[in-house]
């Protein structure tokens, strides 16, 4: 098998077109930025239908050119991707072959967008997201990596090789390199080349998404459970409770984050069982949250209340005991036969550390929102009706704080993704052979001046994931302000 080029047979026709349009787009963009600095201030007038009139003059022409050139570039990229799907192996190039590997992701994205757009008027804030171009772009980037993680981690698709397997002679091999003759591997090329241990970079990149998608959203959810459960009473009751909880939150936030992680993931601290004890404390908050949530709503209906509490809390309690009870840890208190979840020690430590660091920030946001919303008239009306304090906090204040919290949730997943990359880059928590993006970037940067390709794919993946989350948050904020 021959070495693959980036664009294959499509490049003969499309590469000159793509290069010309990219140069034209770059020139137009620079011209727009330059003219924007020196152009006189123009007040845009509104049309009769309320929309803004287009900007006139040379700057207006340049802005219009930038828009259309960008759309042409997007079309060219789509042609590369779609054209590669239709061409036989070896003719599509690296881009085309990667497109083929992501076929399940493309199908899932198309299905998701089709269903969401058809029913968007019935889907609340999520449906309104599809009225925002920024939100749709962010949603696409995020769901691309979510579906990638699902198809890699659950169905063992997309990846071309075992991310830990090594093939002799492919150390730091260039993208598209062919495997040696006689290799037993099913896939004939390393699409993005080999790393310094002769492992497939493409497979490690897509496998790294599993770790990010597995840890970042779940850790953020747990951090929100802790922050909401403590922040609502702190803001609602105030007084000494607020003072104590705010002091503890500020005490944690005063610690440098990286130093805190160094302390939590060092072998000496792990050997004491501190992360397991922290997990047993932090992971109890979802049980407390859902227990109080259900009881505050249905306490006037005892029979229904007991049934709902049993249905929700019993499975959560089993999961809780399975997570905190780890073989070899001081908290191995759950029978092995009933241990449904076995989390590797390194991932548990990182997970607990991320939740511990993010919880105080969420607490302060929720506390501030509670201080503001508790003065509203509908809260006073609920107090007049004789509703309980937890009912008011969870069923009156919390729903009316959902806009800022949803936006912060998306942003915080991005922060957590960066934090996981930072931990992997410094070699903290996760095992050295882990294909997470931070560890892969760290391995690739050691020879960055000689070989660029090992570090670039995971860096671009990390960038696109965080960018997508930020754009998604902007879209959600834009639509939530319209409510």
C-alpha cells in the first residue's frame, strides 16, 4: 500500500481553487479589519420591517466579500469531505479516509439536526438554539465529539488501530504512512502518522475524546449538584450559614488550582485514601439534592412521595456505593458481587479533584442568584401560601435561575476540558499511556521543532471542543435573553 496524500485525487482540481479562495479570504479579512479601524463611525439605520440596513461604501463591499468568500471556503471543505466518502480507498486521501471513519458521526449529526429543527418549537430553549447561527455552530462542534466518544467507547468504531499498539518502523512516521509489509493490522495506513512510540495518532485522538466526554460533563454535573445544594440555602437564609459556607468556598478558591491538583494526585496523598473520602462526601450531594427536591414537592402526598423517593434514591444509592467502594482503598465497603461500577483509580482522583475545584465557583454563582431572586414578588407569593423553604428554593428560585446556570454549565464544561488537558499535559492523575488529549500534546511537544504532526491533532481537537462549548454558551445566552 502506498503512502496517502492529504487530498488524494480530489486535490488535483480542488487544491488550486481552495488555495486561491483562502488567499482571497485572508486578504479581504485583513482589509475589513484595517478599514474598520480608520472608517468613520456609521449609524446603521433600520428598515421598515425592523431589520438593519446593510453598511454602504467600500467597507460594506469588503464585509460582503468576506461573508461570501467564507461561505465558498465552507463549500470547498464540504466537497473534500463528501467527495472522500464516494471515492475508493487510496484515492480519497487522508481527509477522505478520515471522513469515511466518521460516517456514523455524520449520520448521527444529520439525524439530530433533522429531528431538532422539525420539533424545535416544542423543545423550549434547546429548540430556540437552532435560531442562532452561533449556537448551531457550537452545538455541531460539541455533538461531533460527543458522538465520536459514543461510537468509539461503546461501539468500538472510528478508530483504525489500538491506541496503545506499536508497530515497528513507524516511530514519528508522517501522516498517511503505509504499514510495513506483513503487518497483521486490518487498516493499511496511519492516517495522521505515528507518535514517538510508533502508535497511531488518529486512533489516540478519537480515543481521547472518550476520556474528555466521560469526565468533563459528569464532573460539571456533580459540581453543580454541590454548588446548588449549598448555594441556595446560603443565599436564601443568609446570616451565619452564609458566612461559614462563603468562607469555606473562598478558602478553596484562594488555593492555586495546579498546586491543589498536585497535592491531591500525589501518590502519598492517594495512599492515605483522601480522594476516596472526598468522593464519599462530594458524591452524596446528588442523593441529597434529589431527595430534598422530591420531598419538598410531594410531601403533602405521602404515598406518592415514598414511591418516588424509593424509585430515585435506591438506584442512586447503589451507584454511589459502587463508585466510592474501590478495591484496595480504605473505603472498600461494598460487596464485589454488587459493585456495578469500577472506576480506575487515576480517573477517580482526577474526577474528584475537578468536582472539588469547580464546586466553590458554582456555589458563589447560585448564592448570588438566590440573593437576587428571593426578593421577587412570586417568592413572596409562595411564602404567603405557606410553602416550605426548600420548596421555594428548588421550585421557585432555581427554575428562574436556569438561564445563567445553563450558560455557565456549558462554559464550565469547557473550563473542565481545558483543566483535564492541563492535568494530562503535566502528567497528573491519569496513567502515562493514556490517550487523553493533554497527555498526547505533552508527548508530541517534546519533539515539536522536528515533528509537528504528533501534537497538532489533539491540540486541534481540544481547541474545537472548547470553542464549540463557548459558542454554544453564547447561543444559549442570546436565546435565553429573549425569553
